[in-house]
C-alpha cells in the first residue's frame, strides 16, 4: 500500500482524487456529470418551450389593445385548467382563455387583471405581465442555465471518457 492508503484514488498535484467510475477530479467528487446533463437538458427543453411561448404571446399582442378584464375560473368541462378573462370589446362583453402557462397563483376568480388583446382577434388575449422584455429575459436566462449545464457536463463526460481510453504513462486502462 502506498501513502494514499487503500481505497483512495491517485494523488495528483498534491491532492487526492476519488475514482467514482465517471472519471476523476472535481466533477466526480461533487456531482455525477450525467445527472447534471439530464438536469441541464430539462432546463434547456423547458426554457426553449417557455421562451417560444413568451415570444409568440408578445408578438401576437405587440400592437394590441390594453384594458382590464375580470378573471374567471376555467370551465370544468374544458379540463385544461386555464384561467379565463371577461372583458369588453366594441361595447360587448366577451370571455376568452388566457394562454397556457399563465400563473394561476397571481390571479383568482373575480380579480381584475390588466390584459392585452389583438383588436382584430380578441381571442388572442394575454395577461399584460406576461408580455414584453421581462418574460423574454427570464426565459432566456432559464434556457442559458440549461445550455451551460449541458455543455459543462458534456465536457466532463467527454474528458472522463478520454481518461479511461488513454490512461497515460504508468496507469492501466480501467
């Protein structure tokens, strides 16, 4: 037995590394790169989906009519769980659903909610807080976290694979 002791990984640069089957170094000691890769993939897919929805909603009402509507609970028969909003268009009261993803915790039945709708298509109605630069920046950041996690963990997995394939001088392949 060497100075490192039984069960310890090799000593590199004055510090011991632990071999966890996925490579050595700080990534293996803190979290498995495959788990980070999967988490990053979830962030990336969800971020792209939500960013696309926010961009679509923002563009749909870019030149829309700003008003205030009254929130209604979803019709039990619809089953989609979306909030509906009642507002006045050309003197007539209409009720249309808010897009999927509208935060239900920020509005409940009977609340007054600032909205934006398309003058030519009032069924395209969005809560005012869900359009513009704020939501686009937020979901862009969410997507960026996914990209960073996927890239970083992919690099760690690649390096781990290279170490096993090319163990270096004086070391046996694993």
